[in-house]
C-alpha cells in the first residue's frame, strides 16, 4: 500500500481555479516528482484525462473541467471557440462536443480527447479574452456564430445577446466594423439598428418590418415601462393609449395565460387598449394585423392615412377591414 501523498496546497489552489485540472508542467513546477504523480494516478486519487492533463477530483470530469483542460493544453493565448463560448454565455443550451479551442496559429496542438483545436488567424478577431476559462468576448462570439448560421438564427442570436445584456448594439457594431469581411454584414447592420430601437426578439422584429413600417403606422415605443407595473410592454403607442403584445409560444400557455389576462386587465383599468398577436398572425397575415392596429389608432385620434403595402394588393378590402 502506498503511503499517503501530500499535494502542495498552492497546487491544489491552482487546480481549484482551473476546474479541478492541472497540467504535467504545473505539477512539476510545484515540486511534485514524476514518481509522486504516477502514485497519485495509480492510487485513484487523481485521474489522467489525456496526455499531460490530470484531474485532481476523483470523479468523471465535468464539461467545464474539460473546457479548462483544453485551454491549458492549447498553451498561452489559447481560448474557447465560438460554440463553447456561446454555451458559457447562455446563448446556446447544448454543451458542445467536441469542445472547440482556438490556439495561436504558430502552435499546432495534437492531443487526443474531447477537443477540437483550431489554429486561429490573429487578423480575424480581437485578441482580447474574457473570464475563466478564457473565452471569446461576447461580441466576437456573436459575430463568429452569425457567420456560420442561417438568417433566422442570426436574428435570434443578436436579440438574445442584447436582451441578456451580454453586449450592446454599439459594441457589436464596432466589432463588426473592425472585421474586413463578414458573410452577413448587411443583415447585421440593419438588424443592429432595429435592436437599438428596442426590438428584443424575432417576433418583435417581424412586427416592425412586416406590420409597422410597410403600412406607415407610427413608430411604437419598444420594451417600455410604466410606473406601478412590474414588467415591460412589447410595443406601446403612448399618445393613443394602445399596446401591442407579441406572444411567442413559450411562456404564454398554462399559468402564462392568466399572467397575460392579468396584464390586459391592468391596462384596461389605465384606459389602455391591448391588442395581442402570436407568431402566426404576424408572419402569415401581417396586413390584417396592420389594419387592426390602424383602426385602433384611428379610433383614438391617429389621423394619418393607412398605407397599403405590396402584399396588401392580394388581400380583399372586405377581409382587410372586416370587424
């Protein structure tokens, strides 16, 4: 039986800061010999995760521990790539495997394990990293993912990042300007302008672009608040006492329906009219939604004319203006 092996406290503190993992070089730098390291592994006190990487916890390594391990194996200036960074920021629900690790272009890494090491071109993105384990900034994460995703996912990615307060439209715009090329540059430029107005979901963006703008409706105030109400309202036309609530499927079923009812009742007591629409309404019949919003505005003093968009020509007047 092996005698108990004492691990230097500074090494244990370092491991604690690194998700419970350490490299062989860090172990030796703290005065632990190769024989002692082998004894720790053979006794089951430590686990060998990969060549040159060890877990100081006697349990299967967590995803976060593996993420730390990948950046340690990658060496100085290594950091998590866009998929793994997005997961840690809460922009992606599923923990990615393999874990993407960006490493300096001059330092290729060939280590087997649950990692995908990608040599990073320093001219593409900012070299600044954030947090522990080191990862891309939120701006670089959003722009990198946007370059590889379809349009509908780009919209959700940007609105989520701003809504979660991971970044701002100004910071994203500055990061985009710093890049010589981007697949969705025009899309992002327009999207950032709309998000700066308060749009914080794909459904709100669709309402702005398919309902409000093409039909000449007044510009609503987005995500506004009112004293005494503990929530934000999707689109307000405060001059006319009209609210438009846009309900995605999630959160508006079961108890969510009673929450919506309570909000509508509160608005009614404040002499505010609430119109409520779902994704189907806004995406499949935006002209009808626009006509209803216009009628509500006109009934409360709005005097401008309704503008028929190109899509309205396919909608019979009787249907568009039906009660």
